[in-house]
C-alpha cells in the first residue's frame, strides 16, 4: 500500500492507496494550522489516521508547498507554514514511520499527477504551470520528474520576464509570477484605478483576479487589458520554456485559467510571436489541467510509486 499527502496552506489531506490503482482505501483531511498542535504534529496525526491496521506501506509521498530538497528530505522554507525552515521533514517522518519517504514541491508533484493520471497521460515530455495567486511549475522530461541538483528545479514562476518590473512575492522584480498570476492581475487593476482610470471595478474594495475576469467578460476595457497583459507575458515565458524543454504538451492549471478561452488564446498568440522556429509548436498540445485540487495528491501517489522502486534518500 501507499500513502499520499498533499499539504496546502489551509488544509492537508492524506490518502491510503492499494499497491495498484488510484481508488483510495481511506482519505482524511485536517486544517494545516491549528491552535493546539504544530503543523508537523498535525501531519503525524493525519498519517496515523490513514495508516492501515495490517499490511506494508511501500512508500509515503508528500507534496509540500515550499522549497525543499527531495534528495535529503530537508524543507528549506514553506512560506505559508510557520517554522518550516531547514526542517528535516524526510528524516522525521522516516524515524516515525520507517518507510520510504518521498517529499516533493507541490507544483512539481502536481505536474507528476497530471502526467500520470490527468491531462498528460501517455506523454513523455511536458510542462505544467499552475496560474493562481502565485505561479508554480513542474517539468516531466524523458518520463522523469525534473528535480535538479538540490531539488529546486522548475521554479517556472520566478523567471525574469520584465527587468525592473513589478515586485514579486520572492522579493525580486519582473518575474512571471509578478506579471501573470492572479495577484498580479488584481494589482495591475488596483494600481490603474488609483491613477483614475475608469472601470466598472472602481467600487470594489479588495479586487480579486476573479472580479477582473468577470468584468473582462462583461466588456470592461481595463479588465480586458489586465487579463490580456497577463496572458501575453505568460505566452512570452512559455516560448522561453519551449525553447529549453521542447515539450509535447503544456498543461495550464489554477484559477486564472478558469477565466475562459480568451486568456488561453492570447497566451497562444504571444507564444507564437516569441518562438524562434515553427517546428517547436507543430506538435505541442496546450491544454487545461484535469485534476483540479487533486493534482497534488495524485502526484504524491505517483512520486511514492517511483520511490518504492528507487528511493531518493
Ligand atoms: Zn519571484
């Protein structure tokens, strides 16, 4: 059997799976942050809740929302989880549960989930980006998840697209995340409204990307500009990625992609604009993610499967 865990900013889920198949035998969820216990204590409790009374756990896969080294099991930092800095999570879980522990970045594992069980089934080389409040990414290359030397590869949201551009959540400027994420879209509109640009959004207090998306659909010029600008920069970034990885599929997930076909179309136009040779795009499928919220959990399961064959640590 396998256990897969998806740690989110607000909730954690754990599921017990049979040796083969993706129908969970048990599934539990718990809040990530609570009053009495630390997130680590809550995680251990959650794993115990799905642990089987008999039978062997071949590997435990964990999707973590942060920077970590899958080779050593050390979580360098997880911005939304208090005190997860230089945390030897792999070692701690191994000492408590005595099985192979496979830790992965949540967006990396979401890529793996979509590849194994979602939109990317049957492909060998794919890119996955989740465009929500931030931007995360994952790369499958020659049927393997790209992890890199320190396990930090495929940070696709933090590539510089516009030097001296808007401030990114990481502290740098002009990253893709600062231009095309949900937060970036909302901030672009707020800044324009503060300058007196007219828009149907002017009376909304805390503008979200969803507000902007809805206004864009209704024909609001500023909202359309914000969405098209985000899509344009995304397409530019995708052209860079396509030149590096030459994928056969690009899977886009996250809330911003729910905004409709115009966003995807504008992304595609920009991608074509910046590509150096049409051959790159001749067989590339650009598609939406299929697994939604479950991509991390499925990815953790797929990663646990690979760990049972070849443990990383
Ligand atoms: Zn950044």
